[in-house]
C-alpha cells in the first residue's frame, strides 16, 4: 500500500470519515472510524498532513493528533464547502477537506490551547447569560405594557420591578404579579451570575501579561482584552492589522465590477463576538470624547463630517489593528506612538 501523505478527516460525535491520498494524489484509504478507534488508527500511520474543519471538538483532536507526530491544519467550514463536488455525505466532506488543505492560498485557523479554550468558554457563558437577561427583561416589559405600564429604554427598569412588588392591586392583578415575580427573580439571579463572571474575568485578566497590554488600549476593557487574546492566539497568521480587521467584518463589503468601485455596509463576516465587543467599546469612547472637547483626536474630528455609527465602526477597525500590532510586535499602547 502506498504511503499516506495527506488526510482529510470529517469530524462527528461518534463516527468519523477518513480520506487519505498519496504523494501522487491517488486515493489510499477511504473509511469510517468509530470514536474509540480514531487515535489507534492515526498512531499506526507515519507522520502526515491532516486537515479538519474548525468545528466542535476540532481543537481537541488537533492537539491529540499533533502529539502523535502529525501536522494538523484547521480550516473554516465555509472555505471547505466549495470543494464538495456533489451532494452532502461524510465521504464527500472528507474528500473536500483533503483537497482544500493542500491549496496554497487556503487560510487556516490556529489550534487553541486548553487555557485559551477555557477563556473562550468563560466568555461564551457570559454572552449566553447576558442574552438570557435581555430576553427576560424584554418579556417583563412586554407583559407590563399590556397593563399600560412602560419604562424608558435600556437597563433602567427598576421602576418596573417596583411596580411588580408594590402590592397595589389597582395597577396589576395579583395573579399577574405572582407570575411576573418569577421573571424579576430570574433577572436578579442572572445579574448576580454575570457580576460573578465579570469579577473572575477581571481577576484572570490581571494575571495575564498579554491581556494587560491589550487593556491599555482606550475602549478595550478586561472582557474585550481577554476575548481578543484568546481568539487571536497566533497574530502572525495575518499579514497585517488590516487583514485582521477585515477578518472581523469591520470593512465595507465590495460590490465592484467593470472597473467601478462600489462599497456597501460592513461585511459582518468573521468573528461576531469580537465585533460585538469592539464596536460598543468604540461607541463608548466616542461618547466620552463628546463630553470632553479638549480631548480631540482623529475620531472626534471625523465626527464633524461622518455619521456617529460610521465613525464608531471606523474606530473599532482602528482598535482591531492596534490590537494586532501589540500582539504581533509586543509593547503597550501609548498615545504618542499611535499619533
């Protein structure tokens, strides 16, 4: 049997599909493997190039196969899809992965360590709790609005909670008050969990040297710095800060043809979590600059000729480029160096 040089591995929960080719491109192996037999199969093979889609469990298996001496490359699933010839089967997916991993222009996802995955898990849990809190608050608002009780937008809803607990049956029936009391209790429980998570993340951020350097950038706090450090383990995977900012979807989406340049809204591609952290951070920074006219900088001068949200995205793009520079070259943020 010819020696296997490149392997496409289609991941799953229990049954994995393997597609291996030789140096000449001929198919050497095409088979299914149970989860318990996967490491045993790869341990018996000589070192090879293994391609996988960056999905659930991919980083775990990448670390395990790397320990066995293989070279592992993770790819975004969207970049592998064009290589699927026809239909959707595990065998077709494994063959497409095997083909995509050999392309010289393919972009790969760095393999994360267990510590980096733990930081991301903490961030994702917080994101889920924040979304649950928002859903519960919106439910409380909508139910009270049916009785003509409304409050201002935002998280200033203490007056709504006071209505639920004031015991005034002329404003709210007792049955509705008891039902909405469960929502209020859930909101308060979620608030407590989010505060505990924030405290832990701030404590961990103080212990990480890279996170402390990122937190020196105006508009980036402990949570944003932790997310950036965990989701950008290898900054040299991007040619420049512009490439990193573009990967987050913070650049205009082009619709150009026939020599005519047309730029639309931001593409919103890439990592939506980092985008949701950078844009609000830039927005907060702009609002603070508005209150302090003496602290005029590039962003505040841009506000004179561009809409607020456009400037916020532009500032988020700049913050992303500064982040890449600090991680790739070291150092901390200073106003003089940026100017």
